[in-house]
C-alpha cells in the first residue's frame, strides 16, 4: 500500500501551459506539504496545509496554487509554466499531534516536471 | 531554525559502520535534530530524531554531544542500499496540528562500496 502517492510521475510540457500535479495520502495525516527540488538538488518547502487550511506559503509565485479538497489530498496547479519551473516536486504528509514519531514527514515518490 | 554543516561526501565499506557527522553550533534549547535520507530518484525518508539523549531505532543510532552543538548518525552495518544523500536538520518541535517545514541543506552524499 502506497502511503503518499503522486500523479503523474513525469510531466513534460511547453512553456505557457497550465498543469496540475495530484497528491494523495492514506495515512490519516492532518498536514500535507509541497516541496520543490531544483537541478542543484536543493529541497525547498513551498506550501503546507493543515486540515485543508493553508499554513505555510514560502514566497512562491502566485502562478502556483495549491488546492486541498479534503485532508487526504493536496493538489498543485501551476499556471503559465516557465522554464525555471522545471524540477522535481515532492508531496509529503505528517501528523501534527500525538507521539513525537508522528511528526515525521512521509514523502511521495516525486513528480519530475520538464518545461520545454 | 539553526543552520547545519555536513561534509559533502563520504565513503564507507559495505558491512562497516557509517558515521555521518553534523555540526549545529547555533542550535537552541527547543530545537530537535532530525535526520532524513534521499536515495537516488526517490522522496526523502525519515531516519531518526532526538533532542538531548542518544536515540536508536531499527535504522540507525543518533549520538548528540552534551553541548548539543554536534551530532553523529550511525548506520551500524552499512549496505549498498544505504547509498544516499543524508540530511541533518534542526528545527523547533512542531506544535498542535501544524507539522512544520523541513529546511534541507546540501546533505552528505554517502557511497557504500563493496
């Protein structure tokens, strides 16, 4: 059983297009995240949602819009794609309360986005 | 969140212990030390975390110095599958339901060799 899943795994698209990446977790977690890993392999937080409410927004262009229809899903929609958006995007989830081990973040397999 | 410093890369022979150091000299009293790793082309994976005391789980051991300014992650019997980038992260323990962002540095690229 996959804990955190993302679709698609690979996404190749032209500049200017709009695309979405989907994320689902079956761990019953309250908090979900999007991270971006660029070509230099640096992982940076983009957004965090807790119970469908946005709690972290790290200076991300407003072309990026996360949407959380329920606490098991956090999708990422990107408008007007640019070359610099090419990266691997990781979704993660965690449980915010309870025993300390429940605060570890579980990551999905990543979506490799290539903008041509 | 405090900054961490790790060696860029390390090698380890298969079957031997891998000791990965991390300096976090500006760590404050309420910050925890977390370790994650990222195997090539996969998402990061949680390994272990601690505050003051040494910690051990099925994956690794975490040794934190008494002054908490540095720590060492120990993989007791490294295997080829342990080849990965290992990230040491310090952060305030998240409260309530809000999880908490992870700030990843460059990490240490560990190569386990046969």
